[in-house]
C-alpha cells in the first residue's frame, strides 16, 4: 500500500491556452501518454457524500486502485497496484479487490459489495518537473465531452500556489474555479 497527501492546484484551459502551454514549454505531442480512470461508488453515492472517491487507473498496461479521502490539507490518497484480472473482476462483476483499500472501505462502514462502476474518463496526459513540483497537462474526454486542464502537484502548498499563479499570470491565462475530474465526470454523467 502506498499513501501520501495530494496537494494540487488546477485550472481549466481553453484549447488555445492548452496549445499555448505546449509551445511555451516546447513539448511534443508524442510526449503525451493515455490513461483511463474508471470511477466507482455505491448507488447511494456513499463515497461522494464523504467527499471521497474511488477509481481504477489503467496506464501502460498497469492497473492501480486509488481511494481519495479528505485530509487536513489536500487529500489522503491511498494506492494499491492490482492485476488486470482483478481490475476486470471489479469492473465487470463488482468483485472488490482484496487489500488495504478494502479494509479502509470497511472502516468507513461501507460494504464493498455495494460498489458499481459509473463510467470511464480517458485522459491524454503530459507531466514534467516544474520548480518544486510536477506540472501536468491533461486533455480529457468523457460522456461526450472534453476538457483541457493544467494541474500542479506539490508538497508545499504555499510555494506551489505562488508558482502556479505566477505561471498563469505570465501566460495571461485567467484563474478559473476548477473542480477535480471525478466531480466533473459525475456532473456530466447526470446531466445526460
């Protein structure tokens, strides 16, 4: 099991701003990697109601189960690598993977058998070190929608926020209130 506090800053972008960032950092389209996030919750949205989220990330032939829960600062992210057949069993047969995340779910008072997959968000992602953090450019598609996003993952919230806002100001990109991907995904899903 791998746990860490996730502190990140996000800003939705127009496609033009997205391309501007690619040019600014002299990045090539071949640097982008595709990943898929499969989102899970109970039918009563028990995790969502606890400001938590559960997903399987499929990337480079690997599968990672992730539980995100509120923390004092940022989110507590718990990750667990799972084999492809375990991911398939959870996606298609509601068989919750054994392990630490299952124990955390039980501690939250949730029956692991109550989970269902609500859909998939596909992202073409490019990430690279920037100052004291990791800068991420995402082009995501889900529920017949697409969006472009800049994320900045850091360990120091104060310095990270300053670096992030300075970058946006330098490129004259307006600061936009930006929800995380899982919230955008569920909003799009239930607007159908």
